[in-house]
């Protein structure tokens, strides 16, 4: 009898220890965040965003302005996921030039080179940020000194892909590794363009007035998903054009769209109002995950949602903190990386998190 009681007590203790471990491991996950398991924090401090997987799912590129790294504005880094998840003091490797302002990095196939946009040819200093609420509007700067570059993993620029006057940025690479989609003002408006990975074979994808950006390819490389504004009234059109002439855009009214890579079969997926953005295809190609504040009364809270490609079946994915955005599934479909304000100790820091994805 004593042996049985001892055995049962041992099992009970092991269960308790297991539960304690699980609670610690998954303490960052909200009670309703059922698609997450083993959520891990990857950065600690500053604004860390637009983290995108390497083709082998082992590394991330990201942009950060972490002041502890002596940064004045966003620069591009490469992160070893396992090292970052196991060490809060880990610092990723700088792989941009360290000059100007950078954005939107992405691995090229083979994981030995990246693309990113930078303003460094327009000056070594960070270009000034806009007044964040000019005329009551939250604004993004569309710097006309942005161009798209290829760099190796040591930060050496080995090619410049764009050199037209105006904004060229927001570039991502197809899962097949043969095409790049990006946003450009070269035709007079913020439109989507595609090109080969060597910068050749330029093609305009969108041509309707409004901001088209943040595009990603579907898993089969045949479609694009992106955010877009579509000003309709005379006042809205005038405001959009006035802001654009100043190198600005107000991203407060955007919806999610899809189209074929050549721009055909354009379809508006969301009709939610407010700001719907940062979309990415689910590994099945039949759903889209994105960030939205459509159900936030004052518009401050951004959470991740998922929706079918036909616009039905919207589901809320995150519930924790006031900001969750930039989701990306790993190429193998097993993990999701995203940016969030959770666990920032009451600061304004936005950090990177990675979770095992549960269907």
C-alpha cells in the first residue's frame, strides 16, 4: 500500500510540475488565443516589426529601432530564432548599411541574401518623421529616397534593384523565389509592381487611385494579398492627393484585397471599415490572416483576425494587448511570427513573438 501511495504521490508531483512548466511557457497566451501554443518572446525593447522567415524557417529578418542598440531609426537585422527564444540578451546581426532609414526586408531563395528598402542614398541621417497627427490624422511618410537593395548576410550591398525617382519599398519575395512584389510611386500613385529577382521584367499590377501596399504572394505564387485605401468622395480624393504630394499617406481607412499576380480578378476581401492591413496567406491558401482595429470603439486596439478568401468566416485570433500585427506563417506552416505590445511592462515597446500554430 505504501508503495502505491508513493507512486501516486510521485505521479501527482510530476503532473503539477508539468502544469507549472506549461503555465510558464504559455503564460503569454490569452485564454481565447486557441491557435497559439508555446508562445515565445524574441525581442526586448524598442519597436520590432516586419519579421519574415527564411526559406528554411530557422531565421528571421526584421526591422528595429531598439535604443539599446544605439539606433536612431529602423535598421535591418537577421535573427537566429532558437538563440533569440532562449536568451533575452541576444542581439541579432545588423545586415543593413546602418545609414538612413530602412524597411521591409525579405530573404531571397537560398537564405544567403536579403532584399530591403533604404533611404541611405538620400543621406546618412534618418529622414525626419512626420507629425503623427497632422490635421487630426495619423500619417506615414512615403520617403522618395527609398530604393530596394540586395545585401548579403554580412551587410554588404551587392545590387540595387530600383533607381527611379520616388518611393520604392515594401518588397516581398514569392515562395518559389522567382518574383518580387513591391509598392512604387513611379506611375504617379502608390501602386503594386512586380519584377524578377534581378530587377528586370517590371510590370504594374494595380492602377486604381489609393494606397496599394504590404503585398504578399499566395503559397503557390499565383495570387497577391495586400492592403489598399480607395478614396471615393471628392474630399477624400483631394485629401489623399494632397498628402501624397507631401510624401504622406493616412493609413486609417484600408481594406484587404486579393488579385492574380498580373492584376486580374481583383477582389475586395474585407469591408470592415477602419484600418485592415498586414495581411498574409494561411498555408492552405484558402484563408488570410491580418491586423485590424475594426471592432475597437476608439480605433486604438489592433488584433489579428483570419478570414476566408471569399470574405466569409472572420475569426479573431489574438485578444491580448493593444497592438498585434505583421503576422507571417513559416514556410513549413508550423509557426506564426508577429509583433505585439504584450509583456512590455507598461512601456510602448513592440516586440516579436513566435508561436506554434494550432489549427
